[in-house]
C-alpha cells in the first residue's frame, strides 16, 4: 500500500482554494471541464445515438451474460439449437428448472435495460424519426419478452406523471393487449418514417448501427416485423385481422434481398465468448439430425467438425441432459457454432420473410406469389446469405432427418421427424405437410436466433424436436415441451399486486392452464391443438 500522507496537505490546500473561489465563479466556470452539457450532447445528435444504440443492443442482447441467459441457455435449448457442456449446472433452462438468478435475467434485465433509453427518446418530441425508431425498437424488444412470458408491463410502464426508472413496479397488459398496442405503434412509426424518408439525407447516418440512417430500409424491416407479428396470431380468434395486417405489410414492402437484412453491427460481438472462449455450449442434436439427413450445404458455414471414428463430421448433443462425462469431453465430442467476434447480430433476414410469405400463401393470404415459390426462394436466400451453393439440388432432396447416435452412448434416439425438403405438389398433400416443410426450413434459416425459433415451434408444433432427457418441472409435458417462462421471484416480491393480476390475465388467455404461472401454461397465441 502506498503512503498517501505526504499528499494530504497539498490536497487540502487545493480543496480550500476551490471552496474560497467558488463564490466568484459563475455556473459555467463551476462546471467540470470534462462534464458534457446537454447542449453539447445534443450537438450532432450524439445523445440520440447513445440511446438508439442502447436500444438496438437490447433487441438481441449484446451484453454477453444476458445473451447467454436468453439466447444460448433458454431460446437455444428450447429451439433445439444448443446444449450445455457444464456438467455442474443442474438447475438450468434446458431441464426446465433454472436457478433463481438465471431466471430473473430474461425478464428483469430486459425491462430495466430498455426503458431508461426509451424514455430519453420520448423527450425528443420534435424528432419524429428518433421517436419512430424508438417505437420500432421497443416493439422488437418487447415482442420477444411477451412471447416468452405472456402478459408483460407495456403500455403502463411510463405513467402520465413521469417515468418509473425500473419499470418493474408497473401494471401489466394481457398478451392480446400487448400485440394490439404493438401493431398500433408500428403503424405510427411507419407513418413518421414515410413522412421523412423522401428527404434524402436523414441525418441519422452516424447515429444508427443497423441501416446507417437509411429510412427506407428501416421501413422494410418494420413491415417485415408486422408480417412476423401477424403470423403469430394465426390460431387465435384474431386471425382475420392478422391477415389484413400481413397483406398490408407485404403491399407496403418487406425485406426481399439479403442486402436489406436487419443486422446490428458492433465492434465486438461478445456472444462469441459463450461458444469460443468459455466453451459453455455445443450444437444441439436436433438441428444436426435434420441438416445431416438433408446433406445440407450450410453445415460447414454453421458448425465445426469433430472426430467420428476415423473421420470428421458434425455431431450434436442431446438437450436437457445431465451427463456423467467431464466438461472437457463434452466440449471435444460435439460440434460448435461457427462464428467470430466480428459477426453482426442478426435480427431478421430475407429468408425468414420469404418463409413467412410462404406460410401466408399456404393459408390463402395475398402474399404476392404462391407458397412453393416463396418456400424455395427462402432456401435460396438462406444459402446465399451464408455463402454456399447447391440450392437447386437441395430442393429436390427426398432425404429425411437422421436418427440420433450419441458418441458418448448416453442418449441416442430415433429421428426427430421425417419431413423431406422437396415440396409436395400432389393433391394428396395436405396443408399441414407443406407447412411442416416451411417451418422446418425457416427453423434452419433462423439459426441461431433461439427465441424466435422457439416461438414458432410452440405456435405450429414444427419442427418436430427430440424431447428433453431430463424434465425437472412436473407442470411441463415432456413430449409437448416447455410453453413459457414463469415470472421471476424478484418480480413477485417487488410488484406482487400487479404480478398477481398478470397471472390472472395469463390464466384467462390460456387454453391450457397448467397451474397458472408455470412453464407448462400456454401463452395467448399458443392455441394450435396438440397432435
């Protein structure tokens, strides 16, 4: 420890002089030279950039630990994308019993990480573009949250008399109300962007790390979000209204080319730590079984190879397993996600939008083309996105998913499904058969965006996934899979009255109540009959 006594006299003298002189200094001189004023922050809209990038960083969380909890542990497991390699983790998302501090992150951290930035934008009442982008970003963030939990704090987080910094003491909206409000806000944002998109330079070129101020591209993303949200409601009583929203969105213009993909560009993609540095996860057996069976050309773009006997290949690990092997053996035995710290965060792609249009066309909606064409275009766009060829051969494939052979002989299983790639034009093919194709190929194209893939799996039942090996939640049917996340105990303790009201909303909206606030209760839009 260094000796600080000899510095104390000089320090006190400095403090005394400052105090004596303060009376003759005006407010501006009193201000710390390093302190930035609101006026200076407003110059060139640097204050807007800070909060916009903050919101963009919450759509798919860029903070590595929040990304880990939401996308790798939770969405990644439930979508069939990732399994954990840490055998010491016994309370975890994949076995439906996450630790208390893990369970709080996807709810509490998202809300408290979003609303301070959102509130700052709301103060910019004279900046229509900033307000529009903020509304669009809030929808992009909170759509994922409501799909994970059901009712959430939404319209009442910001009361008329001021802002509640935490957002965790607010009343909830039912999920139906959240979706209604999201559609309204997207319409309002679209009108504002349209009014400002014809002026050439938007002034947001340096403030935006997704489209760099190109408002027309932001509109393509916005309309694509409308299409995504509308499709989520296909099995609800609001399906007719959802069709209207979807058809209007397509007419207005959605993402059709990879150059318009919604990508959040960062200096360092810290989610790479989860896979490359910490080695906490390896690829799930489900997606490997499908892609190996299809001889999918995207395999070398998605995954690393591992030794298989005398050869190398792609091997996935069963999800929801408590292995008896050491961590190092799991890490070396299964394929890893192939990525670098320079990769952007992928929000939405032309491939996903094409698959959404394929499903809409299957349902008889006016999507601007037929289902088969959009389906095949979705595959081509995904392969183009990942820099691989062979789409024409792939689309003619009649191969089916492989059975799962565990290299460690702990959890082998049959094939998760039997759907083929090739479109069935036969009049004998029902809508469900080709719907399974559409969703399965969308699921492959969505990798690694686990929350969206899990939501689509719950909505449609596709792709068919292997059941978890260990199910530690009696409220969840192992063959049906987890349906939502229970609210964290922190929220119940801090906001008990509103949380109780939210659970009442959840029960009223659900058609499969499994004990109220449990992992087994369906959210509002999860209404497709079980098969």
